[in-house]
């Protein structure tokens, strides 16, 4: 109940404050008429959504978005190249980064497709060709990661085989240090 009363108090005080703002505006500003120029806009009378005003410069936004996506892709490539692939965790992270590279390349394709839909074919096909290069970079990176992964697992398997083949002296094997490991020198007994 306290929350309801508090919310009504806040709403009432906010509406009172906003109603007072209009009284402080001088009369000369209240009489001005707002004019909007629709020369750079497309007016669409949609059957479901009603009248929509669309800017003809929307393609510039998509061009900026595609350049940001390309920068993100370049960042992922730099991150993937600079990361050492000497253990399994780093290899798993590298596979994740390469998956993100594929997603970013797909976003770039969609940005290029949207530019072609907005009648900017030159920029659209330029961005789509850049996304094809991104797909190729993704493919090369996955092949390199796979090659590193296979060589790392081959080295790991060879060490495991060597440890199974070589018969070590049980006296040289590592001991946990618990009582009972060295029966002759057990001080707990």
C-alpha cells in the first residue's frame, strides 16, 4: 500500500512540475510554427503501420555499421594471431574466436545486402565482397587452429605411449608422501 501511495505522489508531483514549465514560456515563442522539410525523406502509407517517414540517407548508417563490423573482425583476427596455442584451453578459446569471426562475417554480408536493398549497389557489392574475404580468413584460421590442435594432440598421445612403453623402476615413480609409501622408513609405525 505504501508503494502505491508513493508512486501516486511521484506521478502527481511530476505532472505538476511539467504543467508549470509551459507557463514560463514567453508568448512570442508559443506562436512560432514548426516547419519540417521532407525533401530528403520518403513518405510511405503502410496498410498496417500507418504513415511512415523514411530518410533517404539510411544507407549511410548501414555503411557506418559495416565499417564498425569490419573493425570488430580485424580485432578478432589480431586477437587470434596473438594468442598462443600451446594448451587445450587456448585452443578451445581460439575455436570460439573463430566462430565469432564467422558470425561477424555473416553480419557484414547482411549489411551489404541491406545496402543493395537501399539502392546503393556499389557500396553493397563492395561490402559483400569484403565479407567474402572475411569468410576466407575465417576458413584459413580454422584450418590453422585445426592443424595446431592435431599436432598438439599427437604430441600428447606420443608422450602417453612413451610412458606406457617405458617400464619405469617403481622406486623412481613419484610418491604421494602419505604414510605407508615407504614401508621400511615409515615413521608413523
